[in-house]
C-alpha cells in the first residue's frame, strides 16, 4: 500500500468520525430544543388552565355567597312582615282581613325558613366561607402548578443551552443553527417588588 | 483507555456534586437537585437477613468452593508433565432485595423519592460467614450447593435503614397525584444517587478514584513499554528512558482531558447560576400573581361574613322578643348553628400562604447564592480559574439586602 493510500484512508476515517460526531450533536440538540419548546407549551397549558378555571370558581363562590345572603335576607324580610301584620291584627283582633294576612305572612315565613333549613342541611354550617377557603387553596395550587411548569421549562432550556455550549458541541452548534435559548424572566420589574397586603 | 474513562467520569461526577447547591425539601424545583435528610416511610420494609426496618435492602449469599485442577504443560524440549494447582473462589448462590418509595425529610419538609433506577449506596447491616451447622446456612440460603463446595457460605446485606441520614442527587419532577415534586429516575439526569454516605464522603470517594485511575493512566503506558522491552532481554538504565516519554505523553492526554472536563463543568455551572436566577424570578412572579388575588378573596369573605352576621344579629335580637309562632325557636336554633366569625379561617389561610410564599422566595434566593458562591470559588481557584474565564464564568456578586430591609421590623397592629 502506498503512502498516499494510507494518507487517504486516515483522512477519510477522520472525516467519517467528525461527520458522525456532528450528526450525533445535531440530533441531540434537536431533541433538546424540542424538549424545551414542549416545556414552554406546558407552561401555556397551565396558564390556560388558570384562565379557564379561576373565573368559574370565583363565579361559583359568588353564587354560594349570594344564595346564603338571599336566604338570610328572605327570612328577615318574612319575619318583619309577619311581625308587622301580627301587630296590626293584635290592634284589631276582630278584623278577618288582618287575620288572613297574618296567616299569609306565616306561610311566607315558613317557606323561607324551609329554604334556610334546606340550605343548612346542604351546608351544615352555611358554608360560603368554606367555598372561599377552597378557592384560596385552589388559587395557591394553580400558581404552584404554573411555577412547576416554569421550572421544568427552565430545566429544559438549561439542559439545551449547556449541551450546545460544552465541548465539542460548541464548535458546531452555531454553524448548525442552534442559537441560545432564554430562560423565564419577569418582563415588568415592578412584579419583582414585594406585594403590599392591605385591607 | 479504560482508566482514562473512569478518571474523567469520576472527575465529572465529583465536580457535579461539589457544584450542585443543596436544596431544601420544600424548595425543590423541577430539575437536577441535591438533598440531605433522613429516610422516612410509613410502612417500613423489613430487610431479609438483618431484619431491620428500612426503605431499601439488597442481600446476597455466596458459597465457597475449592478444587484441584490438573493440567499438562509441554516445555521447550517437548517433554510433557502434569502439574496441579488449587483454585478457589466464591459463587453467588442467591440474592435479592427490595426498594420502596420513601420520604426524604429535612428541617423544612419532606419530598417523595422513588428509588427505581437509582444507584443506591446502602449501609452494611449484615455480614456473616457460616458453615452448614448454622441455622442460617439453609434457613436463609438456598438448598443444594455449588460443585466442590467447602461448606462455607457468606451472607451479606446492605440497606438504607429507616431514619438513616441520606444524601440524594437526582432529577425532581412533578408528581402525578398531588401538586408537589418527587425525585425519580430520568434518562437525561447525569446521575441518580441515593447514598447513606455524606456528600463529603461521596465526593471524597470520587477523589480517590481520580487519583488512582490518574496514576494508572500515567503508569500503564510506561509499564507496558517496559515489559515489552524487558522481553527482548535485560535492559540498562538509558534504555528505559522512553518509558518516561510515554508517561509524559500520558500526562499530556490527562491534561487535555482535564481541560475538557473542567471547561464543560464550568459551562454547566454558569448555566446553573442563570437557571437559579430565573428560579427566583419564578417565585417572585408567583407571589405577584397569587397574593393580590388571595387578598381579594379574603376581603370578599370578610364583607360577606359581616353582612351575614348582621342579619343573624337582627334575627337573634328579635326572635326572643317575639311570641309570634313556634318558628321563633327554629330561628333561634338556626342562628345558634352559625359559629362565630368564620372569616378568621380565611385570614389564617392567607397568613399561611404569605409565609409559605416568602419561604419559597427565600429558598430560591438561597439556592442562587449557593450557586454563585460555588461558581465564584471555581473562578478564583488556581488553575481552574483560567478555564473559568475561558468558559465565560465570571465572578458575580451575591444577593444581599440593603438599607432598611436589614432593620428589625416593627409590628404595629394599632394602625
């Protein structure tokens, strides 16, 4: 074998090795880039979940609050009416009209009391407050989910960035079109400030 | 080649362990984390041999054998003769083990660890060598035996005992059942280790590997050459000189491999610092999004309660005075069924969430400071500081508070 042949073989072998290396770096980076894009989409999924869920939860809590309030108001209203008509009837015990009104007012009061009892049975202690506690819990949990999704995104971005910046990938990543990816960052610096709680 | 591979692997893992800041169980984020705590479990496993309560155990039984081997050698002159040699050894005849998901508990909380796929470094809890007269021999060992058995069996067991301090490095991911993190095997993780040794001991173990394999890399080529040379005949001192050249070449290879590993680990560390900084932002964002909403909910709860309590007060005040109907008693009972001031619960829950939120932020900041400190230490050390600047790792200031935030806080409830 001539020296030229050996030289060609060695050069050819080197080219094959480098080509295999570049292909494996390329494929690795493709996978990692898709991983962080996927993680970004997962953050969006969680944001969407918050967007869809929280207003509905708030509405249902509002509903529970309003229901509890209306029932109490109805009882008070009925009691006041019943009290007023019975006062009137007491002033004039012989008036059949007044006595009829007392009966009507009693029926209304009985009805509203019934609703109050039904409410009390459905929610043993009238639980608009428990609804709100649950809402508070769900709000906290939702933000935890979002934070986890963002952390996962950060992890994937960091994995990608590191694998394109270590040797030997750093020599090829730019050429192959793999730019650096950016981590989660707060856009509005005011959001970094402490939140003032005020009642 | 093999020692070189072990050398660079040990170097990489030791640097990774040293560079990873230790997270707290409650501040665990999704990604590669390092944790220290104790192994706890509700229903502990009982190890097979030592019968201790544990979260993981692995046992093995090996049996000794000894045999005389007869073989024929033919010397240079063509004469054959028979020689004998005694061979002996141990063969594993039975082994087993079990690992259960457990909780790693530290001073801030606990986190679930799923040990499948982990490298587990247990503590030796059982080691006995017995003869067939012992109950143990067949009691916990298999029936039968190996060929040419000497009748001695060695029973060994290692375990991660309950309440034992453990050091865990692995990837945290989100649990599927609840909104919390767990540590589990992940193909992309550079390591998943559950060890009963401390961080220093694990890093130190890799340190020994680095020294030993490094020496091997230096000595093997020269040694190989020297043996090669010796077979040609007795060598004089000057003839051994090329062995030195071989060692010099090997140290050049080691230097390049060291540069490579250090450069890559510095890049990793630099990105870890950036990630840590972003993790702080995530917690700040969480606070910014969450707390105002919670405050609004608590406000609404308070307003609702005020209204409801007023209505009830009116009912209570009048019900007693009215002799109207039998319903009055019902109204009274209804009113009494209302416990006082339930919005208190909402305030309590808000206070807890506030404290938890600040704790999360504090832990993220701690993590960032630890990562920066590790990076600064690397950047200042000689000679790796040079590689650090090559990898774009610069000295960074730590996060510190300034001015008024350092003063003690005056609690004023009068306003």
